[in-house]
C-alpha cells in the first residue's frame, strides 16, 4: 500500500510531511509517496535520523490512495490531520490552502 | 477565592524556571523526546493530532476576572484566539508552540495559575461542585478541602509516579453536581448526628473502557482525617495498583480484583499506621483556607425583581434564559447564572478570547469578581443580583453567550474527538452540533425537558458518555465512524452506568436515532414532570430498543 511519512515539527508541533528530497513540508500535497514497503522503510529510516537530529517527533507512515486523480489520505484520521478540524474550517492547514485536494467520502460531511 | 502566599508563588515560579530549562534542553537536543515526554506531561503539555496542546488547571473550577483575561490574552498571543473548557474544569489551548510554552506558563504564574499535574500519572486537578458556596442545598463549601488536597498533592514525592492518573472530586451539597462517584476518590461532605462535619468516601469510580461507579469505603470520615485517609487510599493503590497493563492500572480495577472488603481493610490498616502528627488537619489550617472562600458581602435585596418580571413578560427569549440558565442563590435577591458554552451548532466548551474578556468584565461588574467553570463545559457567574439580570443577559447576548439551554438536550458534553485528539476513533463535536441543531434551544428543547447527552470519541470516555442519560460513543469500524448508544447513565447522587441499547449507528443516522429515542420517551412519559431518566428507570431498555431496531429501519452497521 502506498504510504506518506508524517511527523510533528519539534519546536512548534506543526504537522509535516516528508518530501522527495528528504525535507519536511507543511503541505500534504508536496509529500512524497512511498510506493512499496521497501520505499516506506527507507523513508522511515530518514525520518528516524531527523528525530535523532531533533527536527521532528513522532514520525510514522500512513496509507494514501488515489481518488479523482489526487493522492489523498486513506483514513479519516489522517485526512483531518492533513487538513485541520472539520468543525473549524478557519483553522489548520485548510485555512491556508494546504489541505489534501479531496478527502475520503466521510470527510467533511459534518 | 484562594490567593497564593509567598511560598505558593515561589513554588510555581520555580516550576516555570525548571520547565523553561527542560524545554531549552529539549530544543537543543540535550534531552531526547523519550526523556522529555514525562516532563512535558507533568506540565500539562501533550502532542495532539494537529499540534501541541496545553491544559491549564483551573483548581476546582474557580477563577477571577484577572485570571480569565489572562486566559484570553494567552489565546490571542500564543494560540488561535480561543480556548476549550473541559470536563475537569480546566482550559485547553489547541495550538501552542513548544518554544512558547515556558512564556505561557510564566504569564499564568503572574495570575496565580499553572498547568501542574493536568496530565501524567499523578493526582490531577481536584474538581468540585461548580455551584460551591452559592447552592441553597449546600452542607459546606467543598473548595477549602479541594484547595487543601491541591496543596498536599502538588508534586507530592510519593504520588508523582502512580500506576496511572488519579482523580479526586469533592461535593458539598445534597445534590451531586461534581460526579463524585465516577472518580478514583469521591468525597461527599456530610454532617454526622452530632452535627460534626466529615466526608462519605467513595473509591474506585471511573469511566474509560471499564466503567465503574465508586464504592463507599467510609460512611463518615471526620474532617481532621481527610489527608490521612486519602493518603492511605493512595498508598495502597500506589503499592498494589497494576503497572503491567495501563488499561488495568486504575484503582477501580484494583478494587474489582481485590473486592471491596479486602481493599477497605487494607486502607483502614494503612490509615491506622499513619503519622497523625503530620497528617491530621489542624482546625486552624482549615479555618485559614476556608476564610479565602468566605462568601462576598452581598447587599441585602428583596427576593423578587419587577424589572425581571417585566422583561420576562415581553421577551420570550429572556424568559427561556431565566428558566434554563438561572438558578436560585442561597441569598434571596441573588441568582447564579450559567453561561452556556453550547451555542447551537458550535463546538461544546469553546470560548473565543473576546468572549472570555466579556465574561471577565461581567464578573467584575456583576458577580463579585468570581467565575466558575463547570464540568459540563459551561461558565458560571455565581453572585448576580436579580435586578441586574437583564443587563447581564443583554451583554451575554451581545457576544453570543446567552444560549438559553443549560441542562437541556442541546447542552451536550463532548470530548474533542477526532477533530483534535490523537487517541480518538471518531468525531464527537460534529455529532453534538447536529443534535443541538435538531432540537435547538427553543420550544422543542423545552418540551423535552432536562436531558443530558454526553459524547465520547473513543473508549477512554473523556466525554463521560457512560453517565449520560443518553450516551454516545464514537468508534471506527472498517474505516467508518460508528456510534454506540447507551441509555440510563447518570452522574449525580443516583449515579449509574448507561446500558448499551444495541448495535451502533453510522454518522449519518445517529442523530435520527437520538430523535427516535426522544420521541419514544415523550410518548411514554407519564407527564411532563417525568424526566427522561425517570422514565427510563421506570420502563427500562425495551421500549427504546423496540423503537430503534424494530419499528424504524434499525441499525445500519
């Protein structure tokens, strides 16, 4: 299953995603997609280095899927984490145009 | 209210300096996350779904205008312009940066506040009846005892690494507004036949994945023995509570595994061994602390108010507010005003910085500088002169805080759920918002009568769903949110754990299910005076189950 690597930035807690050059972006849409388990393992190893270097904390991989031509988080939890609270659209990444292009069907029905 | 002395101020200042140093060492890499985590948790700092989250203690839910303004200032300067009041009478900020937290704690210390022990495996913020000191059915104000417990438990070296968190609540009135039987220790103030003041002690209550109602371990504990007995309970728990499985680590499980009689015997044996010279509460100290909570000198007033009656006669919305949000004060001519943080269609418990400032102003102008936070996620103005009520109402209405729904079906407790919480399995707030929209705060809600709905977004039960008259537990099944409903729970002196009514409902259908339950209740109640809980206790699950699963389309899970 394709994965994206995420973490929180140590100093301010902001949710970040690993990019193709091994850096971290606040924008889910700039995340690199690990297409298989080998790629996920290698990306997690890079994330572990960044945790050791005290750049980020709590790094982990989560599943993504392609919907309407866009890569989106598969689970509601990750969709909310990548966008912001569904009950406060004025807050979080969604308020700055950084949300995933479209979320799982359940997302946003509130 | 209590005011810090030099010792308290130095104690809190030292703690801020210590955490400032810990944060600096974490940011520089000197401390690893694993080393740092217990330190940040002991200072109320979590890492949540979107960001860090800082939980600030509001001891027993009492604060003054200056403190509320500081909470507003922090929301503006360091967060996103709002805060979230919680079921432990605390406030949470959802977006602080780690690097700013020492400054936030310093700001809090400047107004005698802190975030100590709002997280971690220690004795948490001691809670109390939010109508303390003003309730007409009060035996004694619970806050002096809550304050004594707070001082005793703050950084207590023996009890800073308990098997799991530990929650204490104190109630001082005949009616339990502090949910004491859902606490690790619940203390009910009573008087014995001789008129001496003491406590009925409950142990082992708790919600979460294994809900239990507390069991009585002492019918009457004399006031002087408060600390000695609480220490005995904690010592038995600290030594024998399980540390191998965090889900079985609370004292409720120890009680369940040992049986009540064995646990009682062990507590009494430990109590007999106490150092009475150290732990017996001196009367002078009780009096010293109690003096901080002496009622304000309220000018005598006549019991009624023509001004209020005239307004009620011409303003239905004000009349609804009076009926739902205004409670009798023990002194005639005064009332207790519940400021609902449950506007229809908005997250329960949230208040903007401007709203906090408005409540602070009102407290200064009309409530002797006192504000309370209730475990039901509302604010209270405890000492309002009846004649001032129209003015207070108008000012509350001008900032969106006059929702006339206290105690009604739209006054819902909801945990932050999957919108904010890293542990959640489903969202809570949107369900609360939709139920509130369905019933509103007008005639429909009024016709339903008192009904407590409580919603949790996972099995940890922060939304107290087990003790909701209607409880809703959000779970995740096959990637979808699903909601399990319990009925007949209660958090007052008739405490009970709700019973699961049957299979769960989808997010789409859960509000309809609640509507079916309410319609069923209204159809079978003997009169409007029979509340949902009374009716449930009379008829049991069967009619509700039948309405949900046989007469209607039933569960869709």
